[in-house]
């Protein structure tokens, strides 16, 4: 019985389900017959307006509600009233509340999509209204379809304030469409570029080189300014603004300023236009050679300083270059900025003029006294000067002189007796020393000095000494190898084996510092400032002289007798 009851219940449920499905199918069929398919645009009538909604009757069992804002055009007030017939999009026949789900926006979008797709395929312009801002750009209403306008596509150049463009009909080109996702991307910039290109082609075709035209400064860069010639821009290079040096276009021009320019060059292929302003003025370089003869001095203003020199403006539009080598007599390998400064007024001399290349070479140092000539006139060769040691090098001393110039004392000119490598150790930077001017070469800008020459040549203190002369010396130092002696102002050395004729007497310790010793000159080297002395040679010479005067051992006299007689004669003054 239970099974029978269950079977009966199931049959009832199936019957009821079948009845509902049949009813739904019949209802749907009736809607289709009336053209009320979901997902289609249907006609309806406004039967009421409640607060922010319009009540629409589309012939279904229930009405639908649509927000009033969907009936208005962005930026304009709503004009819908009760009784108006409108086309709406039937999204759903009935929702959970039993109401029809309708949309005016979707209806308009469906209407627009067909037109927009055709315009996209044919690359035609469409009209739309910018009504909102979103991240990265703006929203545009294309007669119901909402499109995205990227910020970069608003204008040819970046737009800081898009307020004047809002809520106004503007032409656009469709860049991209995706109906499945409902995405449309448009560009206002493309429209402007097309219009600009047409104007540009027409204007460029009518421009001729040499033509004078009015323009407006549109943009300023480091290298020049862009001038709007009425739909097309031309470049006014910084070098063509004025004949004089212009460091930056902003010194002369301002954005928005009206200027008169001359067309220098037009390239129809690239549509590049080169403009000039200085061409409308007289060329200051005409007759510049006669105006600035060589060797004359002029005053000018420093306009620019570079690593290799400085530019000096002689008159507006005429500049000359003072090379770094022509700036100072004494300051070498120094940046020009450490000698002169920008805007400084200086006196220069014209060294060279090249009118063809528009170049003038100027000299700054030529307007000042040459310190090398001045020194030569004031301190002739042989004169004694005093200066401070500026630098010590491996080959000598650099001594500061008058006029900020230096003279060099070579190692060989530091001391008469010591090697230069040893003598230079006695000096230090900052010491003041006296020196003799040995040579002045004004062309090569060199001055040779001698420190040892201040005390005089020790060879001159000897007088007319020659080989074979007997001289009296003073012992200054006793060493194992011999005696250091001084003759006049000249130092000399007597070797141990030259101390005596007798080998047993060749002992340096027999002498003391301060002893007077007679020695024979065996060699004179004036170039090396040296003499060679020998006591042994003196004794041998004296012996030969005594034997010659007083006889010889062959006559029966002993050597002692002969020498004794010679000594006695010497003592008597004979």
C-alpha cells in the first residue's frame, strides 16, 4: 500500500511539473510571437515617473523600471515625460520581484554598435561627448556606447586642463572595438593630426625659401624654438635667432610671442621647415677685416668660456676667440675660467681675421708686457738675483722671479765642489737663494741661473797657475787615503802615495788639519775645475834642482851634502 501511495504521489508531481513546463513554453511562445525575446530591443511606453525611475510598459504582464539618467545625454538635462514612446533593451522578462528587467543604455548601445562598427571598418570619424574622468583617460559617450579616451589621445600635445573639452561634441576616430567585452577605444588626437596634416601639406606647398612670414612662438627648447606658422611648425635654431651669441632662446623669445621670420629651407618630403630671424638684419661681418686690422687693440666683453679658450664680443654679432695659449705669458695648462670670467670687459689684440669662415683670433697676453723681455732688460746676463725656491726636481731648482716667472738652476750649477745630486739636498722648497743670471731665451721663455756662480769661480782664486808650479796648501781633512787640502778657494786632494818620495814617509797621520803643505801642480783641468797636487813630485823636482846646482854624487858629494847645502843657501836667502 505504501508503494502504491508513493507511486500515486510521484505521478501527481510529474503531472504538475509537466503542466508548469507547458505553461512556460506557451508563455514564451506568446512573447516570441509578440517580438518580446530576451536580449532584444523592444518598444515601450512611459506610463509613470517615480522619483529617479521611469516606469515602462513593453506589453508584458508586469512593467519595468529604468533610471532616469539612462534617458538623458551626458551633460544635458533629461527631457522624458509620461506618454513618450521609447526603445529599451529587454534583459529579462521577469526577475525575482516579478518585474521586467529593462535598460535604455543597452538599447542605445545596441543601436550605436552597428553604426560604430561600420565607421570603424571604413575609418570614418564619429561624434561623441567627453563626460567623465577615469584612470588613465576619459569616458566618451558615442550616442549610447561608452568608449575610453586615453590621456595621450586627447590632443597632439599633453593637455593639462581638459575642462574646456568636457560635455562638448567632438570628433573621434575609433582605434579599437571589442563587442564581446564591450570595449571601445577612441582618439581625438588622430583627428587633429589628420586635419593638421592636410593644413600642413597645403601650407608647406605654398612656402618658398626666402619668404618672410609672421609666426607665434609655440615651444622653446635648449637648441631653438618652434614657431607656429598657421597650422605648421618651423624650427628657429638658436644660431639663427641673432647675429650675436645667444646662449639660450629664452633670452630673446617667449612662448606666445609674435615674431617675424624668414624661411631658410623647406623639405617637402619630411615637411621640415628651417626658419631664421637674424637674416632679416644686416650682417655685421661685412667689412669686418677693414674694421679690425691686425695688431690693433680693442675692448670687448667675454660671452662664453670653454676648455680651449674664451669668446669675446667686439660688437653685437661679431665675436673672436682668445685661445688658452694666448691668455697669459706665465699661466700654462690653466683653465681659462681661472684667468678671466664671463661678462668681464677685457682688452684684446687682433691676431688673425678670416671673413670667409667668420673667425677672428684674439690675444689677451699681447696687451700686457712680456715678462721675459722685461726680465732680460732689467737683469742682464751676469747679474745677481734673489728669489724663492718654488720647486725642486731631479734636474735642478726652480726659483721664482719678478713677473711671476721662474728660472732654473741646473744640478751642475749648484756647487763647485760637490756633485749636484748631493748639493741639491741642502735646499728645500721656500728657501730664498741668490743666483747669477747665466742665460735668457725670450723665444723659448727660459732663464738659466747658477747658484754656485754667486761665490765666484774658485779657479780664479789660484791666479795664473800652471802645471809644474809649487803652491802652498792648507790641510782641511786627514783620511786614510790621503789629504784634503785647499788652495785659495779651490779644494784638492793629495793621494797617500803622493805624500812623500820615500815610501816610509807616505803616512797621512804625519799631518794635521791646518798644516801648511807645499805641493807641486801635476795637472790643471779648468773645465772640471780641478787641479792635481803631489808632494812627492815637489821633492823629486827639488832634488833634481839641487843636484843641478850643487853637483852630483859622482863628484864625491853625498846626497845629504847636496841637500844640506841647498837648505843652507835657502835659509841665508841666497
